[in-house]
């Protein structure tokens, strides 16, 4: 799929970008992998990993800057859009900045990709875009809608857009597992709410879902990986079995349970063995056999959330994962 092709990833120095670059170089033989991001220090650190590998290029830029995107996308075949302002409290207190990156940045990328004749674009989404209650989720829902509509906005151009949606990435920088690990020695872990549940997905699974989206997409699909969920107390027990728990309450804009497919989307959602596919409501694309493929329509009112999810991860399973990934947890 990616053999001798050029791929650009926005926000490529983040956790997902590190995993995507390493795994794609190992599995495929791309011509070029362009890391597009605005932090030169993170690029410098990432460049040390790959040395003089001629396939890796770094491009300083911001998705807010359409002209810079236009230049960076010259000669590119595929784009992964991972750039976002994504910390929930940060977005609540800096709403204009969140909108500029997550919505205006998406619009800039869609325009630039169409202008440069990019073949396929896969944008990363979040569980918070489903029935959003915080600004970050609202901007990502808007972004998802923009990428879906980009397929008709492209007119006669062949550029196609799809979206991949997943929840909490295990061990990623700033997430709950490395945070609990950093607090474990104190013997006390802060718990927002004992009822809270979260989806659990590894970076490797996230990358593989993006690969699948590139292979499967016709345009406009939202792919949702089937993954296990856990209660926040069980996550804490897996990290520090003997630590006490201090209940601190939910942060501004935070949900008690994660949701990736809401009941309103059930009318256009199809189930596949390893994932769900939400099809666009526009242009009758949700009844298109090329997009449905072998999917089975879910029942009306179906919801995919971390509370009702039947697939659970146990404390022992998470402990095993932590032990095998300890060196990388929270590092990127």
C-alpha cells in the first residue's frame, strides 16, 4: 500500500506519530515519511532516533498556516492528520486557540490536500467527539464533519478523506497510566470518580486501524476499533495495588464514561468483526454497498461506550501490558 509512496503526518512528533513512523518503516517501504509539526525541539529529539535515514524528513509548520501546508504537501500521496489541541482543561480555558487548530487547521488541510492532489487522508478523532460535552470534543466533532464533507467538497478531484476514532491510549504521554505511575511512590493516587470507565487501546492498535482505513476507505467513513474498557479504580490497582485512593472529583469538561458511537449514529453504523464503521448521512452514502462492504447494520439506538462495553480488560492483563511496555510508558 505504501510502497514507494510519500506520506505526511501532521503533529508527527506526538505519541501516535512516533508509533506510526516506526511501524510503517518496519512493515512497508515508503519513499518518504514527512514529519510536519511546530515544535523544533521535539523534531530534533525525534531526528536523533532515525539518524541519517533518507526516508525521514522534518518540516516545521503549523496546520493554522495554509500556505505552509500547501508547500509541505507537494509530491505527497497520503496524509495522516494527528495534529490537535487535545488536553480537555487547556481547551476549556483557551477556546479560541483550540478552535484555530482543530477546526481552522482541519479546513486548511482539506483545502491544501485537494489543491495538491493528495490521494487519501485519514484524520484522527477521539471518543470526545461523540455527544461532546467539552470544547475539545465539540471542535473534533466539527473536524470530523469537515473531513467527511471534504469528499464532496473536493468536486472532481480524487482526494478522499476518512476518520479514525478511538479513546484513551494506554501509556501515552499525559495519560492516566504514566500519571498514576509517577504518583505510585507516594502511596496515594488521586481518583476523579470511582464509577469512571475508560476505553483501552494501544498505540500499535491505533496505527493498525489507520492502516486499515487507508486500505478500506471509499471516503467519508468513521472507523471505530473494538477495544476493551476498564474502571478507573482497576487501572489504579494495576499500577499501584497497595496505594490509597483520594477522590478528587471530575475535572471541567470531563465525562464519567467514554462514548465512541452515540445512539444518533446508530442509523448509519455497521459492525465488522474488529471494528465499527459510521457512514455519512449525506448523499445517501450510508446505503452505499462499496462503503458498507460486509458490514452488518447495528440495531437502532445502539451506543458504544466504555460502561456498557462487554469487552473488559482485567487488572492482571493491564499489569502484564505495563511490565512489557514499562520502558516506553509516558516517554512520548
